[in-house]
C-alpha cells in the first residue's frame, strides 16, 4: 500500500483500540484517548522551512475526558472561503457476542480493518488527520483556513462536542464549508456510474415516554394497574405504527441515480405502492434504508424501571428514537405519537430528550464542484448525486451556523449499499484498505482544489 494509506491504517487501528465508547452517560466516551492519539500524530508533522508543524493545535474539554481537538492552517487571504474536515472520535457500544472478531482489536484481515468505529466514523477521521498532516508537510498554503476538527460526543447528541463548541468556542471551528460523514457509495447503472455524497439528513426527536401504574403485591395481579403491562402495549403500538410516506425534494434524484429498472423506480415514486414494494424487497438492509428515507420512523430502544419479582411496578420509562422528515416539527412528532397510541395517549407522559429539525445544504457550490473533480481523478465517468441520509451527524450544527456541509468520502466500488448500511452500529463492522486510500486522496484533492486556487 502507499505511504498515506499505511499511515491511515495504523492510525485507524489505534483509534479503534482506544475504545472511546459513548453510551450516553456524561462520563462515558472518554474521547481524551483518541484526542491524545491524534494530537501526537499531528504534532509529529514538520512543515518545510519552519521549526514545527506550521499549524495550531487546541484542545477543548467541556466535561472531564470529553476532549475535542482542533488543528488549523491559517489561510493567506482572510476573505477566502474556509474548509473544515470534521470527524468524530467516539463510537457506540457493542455486544462482543455478535462479532466474529474482537470489536476493539483493530485487526487487518484480508484487506479489511475490523472494529467498532471502522465505518462510523473513525475511518474518515483517520483519513482526515492524515490528509491534513500531509498537506502541511507538503508546504501547502491555503487561501482560506483549513481546519481539522476531531470532535467528541457525536453519538449522543453532541452536547459535549459540536454543540458545545458552537456555543462556546465558535471561532475555533468556524468554516464556510465542511466535509464529514459519510458519503462515497457507488450507484447508478453500468453506463452511467454515480457516486453519492450526503447533502442532507433527517431530523432527530428522541422522546422519553413515562408510563405509570399502581404498585401492589405480585401475588395478587387481578385487575391491577401494572405499568409494565401497559408499557408493553405502548411499545407494541409504536412498533406497529405505519405513517404514510412523504417524498422530499432529494428523493426523486436519489431514485434516479440508483440505476434501477423503470418498474422499480415507478413503485418507489408512487406513495400508494412504495410500502408494499419495500415489504417484499429482498435486501433487508436496502429496504430499511429506503423506508427510512421516505417515512418518519419510530424505534423503542430502551426501557428503565425499578422492579422486584413480587412487586407490581408503578413506573416504566421507554426511550423512543424518532427521526423526522423535512418540514416536521415538535407538533408533528406529537401528532404521530397520538395517532400511534390511540386511546393509550392519556396514559403516557412525553418529554423531549434531543430535538433538531432535518437539515440540507445546496449543491450549486464551489465545494460540490471540487468534490466532483476530485472524484473524477479516480472515476472519470462518475457523476456526483445528492443523497439524503437517515441518521444524524454533526453536519447539522454547521448548517445551522450557515455553513455548507456534506457527508463525503470515496469508497471502493466493491462495497454494496446494503452491506455498508448494515455495518453502521452493527456486528462485524469493517472497512477495506482501498476505501481508506480513496477517501484520503479525496480529502487532499478537495482541499488543494478548493483552497489553492
């Protein structure tokens, strides 16, 4: 492998092994470990003609262990646009029993790096760090600022990461353009290849549902108000809820870029037929993604209660992950819950956990043009297509600040969208070396093209 890919591989393996697992509690994550690794890597750079790196490194720690790192090469023209390469350093929890290999081993097996975060998104964070350092060591002088932002707490709402930085240290990360996760999947028919870049994402509306009952002795359950039984009914109604599809502006271009037969396209673009089509679609991963692109989704993912075998519970809390479509607000979310729960609505107390609207960036920008040119260096016939993703990223924070933010990488053409989607927060997460090579090259090329002209 080339030197840049070798650096990215070694850095990625260390980031995986640092196991910065964010379970949502304030003391978890401990992204300080990955921040230390990245700071050490970036501190080794030597910029031609200077005694040191030639760029500033700053650490920010809003809570103990929740460290974000910012590196910046100052631009030569204060009026020129700036670019931020942003990657998060935390990962989600994992159940090792479902894995073929050690989820924090960072093993290289048959050209693939295995481990939690290999896809989401330590692969991109490592590639960004390597690209940033290589640009500095080459003597590259950007017109506008070039920023590398290794951010904590992306996996649980960004309160200790991007949101905190935006509210307290905005000057450190301010940028006109941002590249972050994930992008780079190959789509389209053989005669019209395309590469998808993410330009928008669904909103997030996590809700905590509290269900109450009346405590009592477990030996006398007859006609008792059992909060757990009631909560089970609430969870089942939410699971069974089927809101109608809604097509946003990017959905039509997404379908056009998939390279599907006309009959399949027609079904995906027909509100009256899409649900039936997805029910029978053979690829479960692809069906889930396509469904989430066109529907508000609800997933009951956590339960909390104090209980004992011989005590009828009087309180159960359900955490529901709700993802909203463009144009939906808090009132829309509550309307969905009311429709799902029906006559149980009055039995449930709803409180917000995290709320944020869907966001989107336009594509008639110099950054999009730079991405197109950088992609064509490797795939001359490929055109970029705008993708709407169903998860949440820190791109939303920058979009709310007025920046143009894309999820951008460049993956191997051998990776299918279904396989790639299943690796996010799933078992046996892994990324191949070719994707590391392509993505690192993309970041370098875009920075030179956008900031060097």
